[in-house]
C-alpha cells in the first residue's frame, strides 16, 4: 500500500514521434495540471530544435518544467533529474510527466540501490565528481579507440546489467561501469539485495501507433527539424564553444550534424543517418517501456494505447483523485 502522501503523476511515455507531447498537452488542459518534461536532451539550454522542445505557444498554454535546466557543458544525470522532479511534484502537486527517457522516469519513481545520488537543486558535484569525470573520460577514450570496449568490460564485471543495456548505448554502459566501481561490486547484485522503494505514485500511459507509423513520423519530423534550422542551431552551439567533447552534443542527431559540419557526411547522408538512428532508438524505447515497469507498477496503472482518442480519461481522473475507477 502506497502512503497517500506520496507524490503522484501521470506519465505519458512511448517511442519518439509517437504523439506524446500532443497527448500530454491535451490531458494537462483537461485536468488543469502542469507538464514535467522527461527528456535527457531538453534539459540542455540551446538544444531546442533537435530535442523537439515544446513550442512557445504550448509553453504558454500550460506551464512546462524540466526544460533548459543546464548549459550544454554541464553534467546532468538521472539522479539529478529525479531529485529535481520529485521536489517539483512535492511543491506543485500532481503533474503530467511527458517524455521518452525511461531511465529518468524510473529514477524519479523509485529508489534504486547504487544509483546516482539525487539532488533537488540541480546538478552538483558530489564527493566523487572529479573522479567520476576522469573515469568516464577514460572509458569514452577507450571506446573511441576500440568500438565495443565499454560494453565488453561491463559484460565481464556485471553480465546481468550488461544484458539490460544495448551494446551501442555507450553512455548507459559507462554509467553502469561507474556505479560498479563506486559500489565495489556488480550493481545488479546490490539491487538484488535491496529492492526499489516507491517514491512517486505513477500511472503510465504508453502511446505507440506501431512501427511503420512511428517510422514515417520520424522521417517527417527529421525533415521538419532540418527545415526549421537545426544545422544553424548546431553551428551556433559550436560557435559558443560546445562540441563533441560535451555529452550533450553527442545526443542523437547532434552528433550526426557535427560530423556533417566537419565534412564527413553530405546533408542527405546526414538526414538518412539521423532517421536511421532515431528509428533504432524508437525500437529500444518500445522495448524499454514494454518491460521495465511491469514489476514496479500494478497492471491497472499501466495502459497501452495506439492513439490519443483511446486514452482512458475516466481511469486517469480516478487515479489522480486516488479513488477506484
């Protein structure tokens, strides 16, 4: 039984370009709630077009939180986001959480043994700050010299955790290596001994129109972003001193445009690379949201829909009011 005082939120999740933002805005207006964006790129100032930040008009329609929290050269982890998000929910009350960064949502809703230390006031160096930066840079350098080195190392240290991380997701694999290093044992073993505690009462609405409709939406959105000035946005960030050294600039799409600006890819090839990588990312998101929350939430608090019109608004209202549907 969850304590009635536990903060609660409705989370709209699913693969990229599935229609999450439009549905979140519709529900936020329907239930008079703010929107808490849950996106690991939207937290960075200046990364606007490529992260599909809500429009100025949408931000006027409903209050949005979780945007533009840090500069592109600052560190921001799932722990930082969790601290920020929980403090916001405690202060503001229920909200619509919208985004595709499942790791951020999981860190917000549950306390996981060994995870990044959360902070309610944004990014902050902990006692391991400099040590962690050196550790991560060492592994990023190894990966650059030997593709796959990070994931292979994680397989040796913690095969259970490695099995939950895609071999090409270097950022997550490095993070897992750091957690194992910090705790002095496989992080999966620590989590086995200490199950997660619920910190936010969540209801999940997973919207997914299907692989082919999402793939088409991804291609159309990529074209729209490029037409809206995405390349100029990256040029402006580079002129401000941000480049591939910074984790934010290695985000999906931004890294491909950096390669284009360096002369490594034509514009057409860049567009194709972004579309392909985004489709692969959508498939990983689809898998993540299908499996990662099943053992954390009761079945009645996870709803899968293909379109916004199928959203069970009466059930959502009952959850937000803490009563039976």
